[in-house]
C-alpha cells in the first residue's frame, strides 16, 4: 500500500501540497475522489506496476494547504494546470475518480496539450436531467450508514473506526468532508457551464463505472460519457461510487490497458 511516508511535498504558486510519485513508465496523473487520497492507496500501488503515478492530495484535503480564494473545482483545475507546467509532464493519462473526475474534465476542456488519454471513474461534475430531477443523491443529508449503503457495493469497505484510527487519519477524514462541502455544495456537485464545454475534449476517453453506485446512476454515467466525443463506457462489477477502492486490481488493469491501447 502507498504509505504516508511515501508522500512528498510540492509547492505550486506558493501553496504546498502532498503528493505521491511512484512507479516507472508512461506518466499517469491520478486525481482522487471526494473521500480523500488514503482510500486510493491500493489502486495507486496497482497502477504503479505499469506507469509512473503522480497522485497529489487536493488542496484542502489531507495535509495539503488550501490557497486563499480557492472555492470551486474550476479554481482547482487551474491549480493543476500550473502544476503540470511546473513538473513539465507530457503525454499524460489523467485518471479522475468521483470529484477528481470532475477536476479532470475541467482540466481537459481548457487544454489537453499535456494529455494523451482521460479516464473518468464514477465522475460527477454535470447535470444531465432537467432542473426538477435530482441526478446526484444528497450525501450531506444522509447519516453515515445511509451514505455507506449508497456509495459502496459492500458498505463494509467504507467503514472506519474513528476511535481506533491515528489522529492524522481522523483529521484527514474531517478535512475531506469539509473540502468536499466547500467545492461541491453549491451548485451541488456540478458546474452548470461544464456540459456545454465537454465537446472540446478530443482525446481518447474512458468512463469506468461501478455498477452498484447509488449516489449516481448508470444512466447518469452513460449520459455524461455521451457528451464527450468518442468516449467509451465500461461497467465494473462489484463496485460502487469508488471502483478504484473496492476493485483496485481490476480498476488498474482496465486503466493501464486503456493507456497502452493504440
């Protein structure tokens, strides 16, 4: 598993963030979901078997600083564009899960100059139905057991005994909830402008979708994929909203195969 001791620090435009850089081979940027970087450890380990994985902890999450004035995923996307320039990363496969998928899409509609491929895993970021229809379950109104029940194929996968966890992990979980509310509360988990910009994504794109996600639906995922020219849609069995966490080996195999496809 990718341990906290592997995390490095990087300063981008005066803001210090944590990030993991492991493995070798073609570069792959992994943008974590709204539940933080820690649940992605096994997926990062699997991905690093076939790629050089750069996995930053989003500003405001974990131990990463939050720049003053950063409030939206649009803001976050510009931060990552600056980071890619600073690291001079090229021919990237960008993989985003959940809220990280939203960030990946916001980056890609601005420019894909440094990107070769895009993978969106149970991504949020758009509204696909009319204004009266809820596309995304209101997770802020749910109890913890209710939340675990809709986002995981096996709710046990998401259970955490906070009384037994080290203080650092408890703080990271609290910061993840706070940062997610800051970025996604209003408008709720989407950018009204993003949908009309998705046609700008002209690189090969794969939507990986956990088939047991009840925060989002398969219909939502297919509609989202349909907005990106030529995007493929692939269901993952025995996985919910965080397929990289519940099925890390299968997730990595699909991502790496897509990254290497001609």
